[in-house]
C-alpha cells in the first residue's frame, strides 16, 4: 500500500459501514477502511488482492473516463454473500480515485422476489387465458350447433308456430346470443390483461364498419321505440389500426346506448380533422352522476349491481372499451349528467 496522503475525513470514512478504498491512476492501493478490510477477509483475500472485489478492468475504466473527462460509471456487483453498488469519483488532485460501496443486498433480494412473483403472475394469466380458450371452445362449439339447428327448425316451422311458440324460439335465440357475447367478453378481458392478444394493424373504412354495427343493432333499438340517428360521411374514411378493437368498441357503445335508453334517440356520428377521426355515440338515457362516471370503466361494474340490478350483463362492456382503445392508442371521453343522457367521444389517430 502506498504512503501517499489521502485527503479524506479519516475518522468518518474509517468507520463507514460501506467498503471504501482509494487507488491511484496506476492501480496502486492508497487506502481502505475497516469495512473494506473486513470484506476482503470474509472472502479469504489479502489486502493486495483488493482488485478482485472491484469492477472488472477498473483501471482501464478509470483511465478512459479521465481521458474523456466523464464520470466513472456506477457498477453493481453480485458476490456470493451480498450485492454491492460501487460508486467512484476522482479526488481533488485528479490523481486518485475513491471507490465506495453501498450494500443493496436486501433491495436485490426484494427485486428478485418481485421479479419471481411477476413471472409467476404472468404465467398464471397465460394459464388462465389458455383455460378460458379451451372452455370457450367447449361451450361455444355445441352452443353454435344448438343455435344453428334451432334457427333452421324455427324457419322450417315458422308457418305453423303459434304466437307463444314463436316467442319461445326467439327467447332461445336471444339467450344463446347473450351467452356467446358473454363468453367473448370474458375471453377478451383475459387475453388483453394477460398480454396474449396480438395487435393486427390494417387499413379499413371506418364509415362502413360503423354502418355495419348500426345495422346489427337497429332492430333492437326499433323494438324499444328508439330513433337511431346517423351522421356518417357518404365517402369512405380510411383508418389504419386494429379493426377488431375498434369494431368491438363501437359495438359495445351502441349496445350500451340501446340497453340503457328507454325512450328518445341514439346518435352515432363520424367526423374527421387533420390528425384524428372522431366518433360520437350519444343517447337520451338516464345519464350518470360523477361517482358513476368514475366507476363505469371498471370491470364487472354497472350502474346498478346485485341480484336486483335492472339490466342484463356482467359489467365488462365499458371496461373492455377502455382496454380496446388503450391497445390502439385511442382516447375516449365521457360527458353525462343525471337525466340528460350520455355522450361518448372517441378520437382515433389516422
């Protein structure tokens, strides 16, 4: 060890709990504190072997940093018994370098534990998604078969069915469709939350997509006596994004408007500006207060809950809207007040 004087607050540094040492620009050891001596001893090293506890090629790093006039990088080293974070800086004379270690062993263990927990949770999500995929297949395959044959049977017998029998067939179809939609919602929330959904970007006509969704829902709206107003451009309006996410968003919002509106109208509008395509879906339903608006995008939440809730569904529709739009980088704003209906404004980048 060199006899060169060290300009350190010796009494403070000597008893510092973190290993501290000083080397010159030739790699000679000028000083080490008690914690550093103890660390070397516990590892079975002599003082002359101090370089084995420092970052690899520490001398080359020092010289390169001095030549480039940049700070010496912080280095994290994992030893068998502990993890140290080494910081280094040049002394006042620029002829020596002070190395000081901070023990981050507990932090490292917590990090490892959190990473393991995260990996386990992600694996659990993937297993859940796989299970739901399998269950969906096992449920939807026979369900589609039942509904298909029920539709054929209904068409075959429609001339001979009385009013009650027609009602029963329609009820079977409606509840079968409801079950299929519920399965799809559960699958979607599982895939998106587990990160297993693969975004597919494509260019399509958003006006046609919206018009198709309206045509699918207009019969249900008309059966409730609701007027469906459309403000759609006559010309195609192309957008490049994930078509499934945007189509499902529109479907859920129109469904929501029809479900909660008992009288009045539903308006669906599409417009464009320089940067975005804007969709607006509004209704003359009961509206929502501020508390309800804060909860409406949360999964399994509805305006009313429990066995006495007025409306069908499991409360995934609007939470999925948020998920779909977050996935494609789109924005949704809600304007509503009690007794004055609701308006959903969506902005999608072109």
